[in-house]
């Protein structure tokens, strides 16, 4: 099920990486290696890091993220364990601050199990929360309720909810006090039942003010448009290869009301190609309206592309190609 694309930008201000000591643990060594490779922007260094520490990661994805941020300065180590480390970084050349986590497979391994960096909005309040038994139970109950209310397959939702409650009663979560660790464990347990890689539990280390709960503010919208401009709406490369083969590499299906003109420019460039290669290897999905917008260039007649079903409202939304190709995006209702 395709969902809206939400872009999280990274934030900060502070001291440089060299001024902050990194613990000499397996997690600390992975952090140092990641920062060194990431900040260099050198493909060979990034490839070496991926090969040694993070084989499930993608060199292209790291390179893309590096181009978005310009690299990071390490501000502080927030928490350190032998196989896990939490840290705060600053985006080089801007005031953007973010909190990151690295968790290793185990204390004897150099393999990264998870690595994440999450932006802190400027008006957000950072919180340090330690989970206790009551809080873990509340989270499991809330997750089960959301699954039973919203998840598209009712039977699978019940199985996932039952699995979480079984783990809780068996004491499998008793030693977990960190929010990000608990979110990662719940994600694993849910995916073990559903095999649905789109389904994830995430943890936010900050609390947004009440003004954000009604949706994005005008400032958020303006920032999003600036970020899309900086990222060229995810369109990484558009060219004509030998033998008149078009090549379009794009890494997201961004909202067409913001990125339609960029998408139209890309498609117009390859309009006279005899064939087109769409490189989606680093594409994480996004807005189904952009899928419809781009697909319009590939079909002669109106074509039904997909449906999205919302179980809570018992509502199905159809997505079709547009009546005609456009030089820029014009919103229309479905």
C-alpha cells in the first residue's frame, strides 16, 4: 500500500566531530567508521564501510543522503553500550540537528543491525524516556488496537496483536527500557507474523508542540518545497544513452503538486527515445498521484493503475492515468 511521502530533514548546531570522543566499543567503532566514510563523500570509502560494517545498506542510498546533508559534525554521545550507541549530530553548513542510533548484531560482531538518523524540528522538545512495565504494556495495547482498527487484513492484524501480547506476557520485553530499541523489537515481531516490510514501529525522541498536531504548518510546507528543490524531487539522472535509449533514475515518488514540473521536464527530455529505462533501485515509494502522473506518459488510453483500500472507512480509492500528458502538473480530483 503506497502512502504519502514524508521527508524528514536533519538538524543541529554545535561542536565538531573531532572534539567529541567516541567510545571504543563495537558500536563506537561503527559510528566512527560511518562518520568518516559519510563525511568524505568518497565512493570508495563508503563502499569499504558498507562491505565491512553494513552489508545490508546501499552505497547509492548513503551517497544520496550525503548529498542532501553535506555531512555531519558529531555533537555528543547521548548513550553508549557495547553493542549500541545513541548520538547527536549537526548538519554541516546549517543549523539542523539530529539524533542517531547504531545497534550492532551483537557485542562480538562488526555488523550493523540498524542505523538511523532522525531530524529534530526546531520547535520540538527533546525528551529522555525510560520505559517501565506499565509503559511497555500501554504501548503494546495501543499497537494492537491500531492494528485491529486500521490494518488492511483483519485476520493478520489479530495474529500480530496476539503475538505482541504473547511476547509481553512471556516477559520478552522486560529488559527493554529504550524507546528506539523497543520500537525496533516490535517491528521485528510484527514482521515475523505479517512479512510486511512496509509495517514499522518508530520512536520519536522529541515531542512536537500542540500546533503541529493539526498537520504541517505553512512554514513546514515552505521548508518541504525548498528541500524538494534541493533534492531535484528525487530525480538523480536523466539522459539519452547510445542507440536512443532513455534513462531516468529517480529515488522517490514525490508529491506532484510540488514536483510535477520537475517530473514533466524529465519525461519531456526522453520523450523521443525508442525505449526508456526507469532506474528504481533506490526508490522507496511515495505518492500514488506521482505514480499516475508518470505512468500517463506510457499509455495511449486511460488506464486503471491501482486501488488503495482503507479498512476503517471501508473506502477504496482508484488511481488512473491522466487524460493527457502535461508540461507541468495541474491538480485534479479522483
